């Protein structure tokens, strides 16, 4: 199913980031896990884990801005991004921005992914 990159969240967003990073991931009932050498490894959640998402932000030069006010959202952009991408948290905004820069405004997401963090 095709979804707007600006609306991705939860495991669907984490899956899209893994696709950009050319990582193999495995879906488990409690989230997305990185596959390492055919084995299921650590939980992969760059949209909520600063240790994972933060390295992408730094490497890609993603700029984050707090929008504040009534919206209480974050904006992210980068050199090759078409426009600002927004999210409820800095990591969500940044990972959406990263995915948009690599895969475009819409992403083909596997049907079995849910849209809420498990």
C-alpha cells in the first residue's frame, strides 16, 4: 500500500528508514528487529531511539526546528529535501525527512505493517 511519507509513523516509519539504510529487518509482534547474518538481532526503532535515529540525523545533516505554539510540532529539512517535513517529535520529523529524501513523497509499505507503535 502506498502512503504519504509525511504521514508515516511507528513500525511503518521504522521499516521505511531500514529500507533507506539498506538494512534487513524482521517484523515481530512487539516491533521491528534488525537481521544480522540471518539471525534476528536488536530492536530497530530509529523513530523513537536517539542512539539509532540520532546517528542518521548527524550523518545526513538534518536540520530540526521546534515550531511551538498551538501546534507543538517539530520541522525537519535537509539540503536535498523538497520541503519541510513535520512530526510530533524531533525523531519522527527527522526520519520522515530522511525517508522523503531517499524514497520520495510516497512510499510502498507492506500491507502487514501497523501504524501504531507496538
